[in-house]
């Protein structure tokens, strides 16, 4: 059994805390080979074949391999239904797949178990076994549990000057206004996660893509007569406490806002990594309470109205474990279906692979229409 970190335990109680990765391929590995690769990946990374019981990951009930096959003439509609259904890590393994042979592989993961980096590790293992590059049992020694940083990634200040600098930094953060919400015409209706993906004409750095996103969200609000000052991005950061890769959810978030250009965004990302309140306490008092008391308190924490989670979600995966692996030669397109929140109706997720970059705009169709998202995507491209 593996004990959940505080971060994973809180996420296990959240609504819609899952994301998806779609690999569009003209030729996928054979279905039975992918099933074998899935079983091997689950053996290699036991959390991906576990369910949550209390505060622990325990082996899932005898389950197949978590792989479903398309059975209709409209596999895209089936994939949408697969991504729409609830994914409850208390009842099923937190990584599930839907496959349309020679069209696409959809991988869905709960954030309590894995982040995008770990899903890349899992897929690489699956594909290498499916294509016969690795034996089913090769390297099956189980990795030690993921450890997260419990404090900021910079040394404790020793001099009076560094203490003053840190105090000034904290003061600036406290004085920053609350992030402005993204304008939506509709009030929040029933949650419906939908997405659209476009390929960019060129490749860009993460900072350049983030700067364009900040300009686009400000322009979007201006177009609709809504306040545009204080727009910000909810950006993932890696908080693993390991030099070597480890499977699990090693991601927290920082807010990035900017009124300047590319260099200003770069500086603020660097500053956020060093000073923002991204870390999660190793063992807060609420996690030591009985579950019947702790779970409702954690839900209240997740839904606290004063929490500032930015205006939109943004991420860019430009380096992943399968980038240079020949088993992914057949990938024609990558779509990253982002995690949303009732206060975050839009997620902008980019993936770069072999010199090509795709932007996926995941949105809550209860608040944004397909026409809205098309218009926003045009704004985004115009600001790159």
C-alpha cells in the first residue's frame, strides 16, 4: 500500500480532477499488444493499478487492463462519452484508455495519481512493450514512492539583506489584486468538457506561448467590455523532490500575470518558481482528522471563494520521456484535454513533439460556445 500525499488526497476529493491525452495515429499498435503493454505499465507503476481506500492506494479489484475498444461507426463520439463519464479513483484504477485502432489512443488519468509527465512515462512503457522493444517484465522493479518538496526551492536566507528582499517579495504578492475572471456570456450551467485543437505554424518557447495567452485573455475581456487588468495564468510547476523521474502527481501551480512582454513573463515565471506559495504541507492538521470530518473540510478548502486560481489554465509540454523514442514515430497529432474548475472555464494546453506544436483549448460548454472558442483561438494566434 502507498499512502497518498496531502496534495493527492485533496485532489481525490475534487470534482473533474482528471485530464486526457489523445495520440492521433494512422497506425496504432495491435489492440492485444496495447493491452499487454497496459498490464506491464500497471505492474511497473502500481499506483496506476490501484484504488483509493481511506488515505492509501490499494491494489484495484481484479480488473482487466483498463483498455476499452471502439465498437461503433463513430469512435470520436465514443471517445467523448468516455471522457465525459466520471472517473472515481475510489472505485476504479486512475488511468483508463479508449482505443480506436489505427485512429487514436485516448488515455485518461486522475490527477491524484499522475500528472502529464507521469502519463508520458506510462505511455512510453506501454508502447515499448506493445511494439516488442521491451519485454513485458523488463525493469519491473517497483520504484520508490514519489516525494514532494514541502518548502520553497531556495535556501533559507542568512543575511539581513536577503531577509529584507524576501519580505519585500512577499509584500508584493500580498498587494497584487485578485485575478480577473475570463468573460463568459453564459452563467455556469451543467458542466460539459469539450475541446478544439489547432497546430501552430512554428514552434515557440513556453514563455512565448504564455505571453501570448496573457495578451489573448486580456484582449478577450476588452472585446466584451469586461475588466482586463489583472488577467493571469494558472501554471503547473514540478515539485518532485528527486533527481531521477518518479511516477505520480508531482505538480502544483503558480499564478503568472504580466503587463509587459516576453522577458517580463520569463522573469515572473522564474520568480514564481522561487517565491510563490506553490508548496503543500507534508502533513497538515486536517489530514490527521478522521476521514468523516477531514473530507468535508477538504472540500470546503477546495471550494473556498477567496482562492485565486488565475483567469485560465495554461501549460506547455515541450519535453517528455517519449519525445525521442521511435515507438512514437506514428504520432500525427497530440491533444491535451485539460482539467477545468467551476471558476476556470478555459484551459490552454500545448504539446510539442518532433518540431510540431499543437494547442488544445479545453472549455466548459456550459459557459463557452464552440464559436466563442474559435474566436478566442484566432485571438491567440494573432498575438504570437
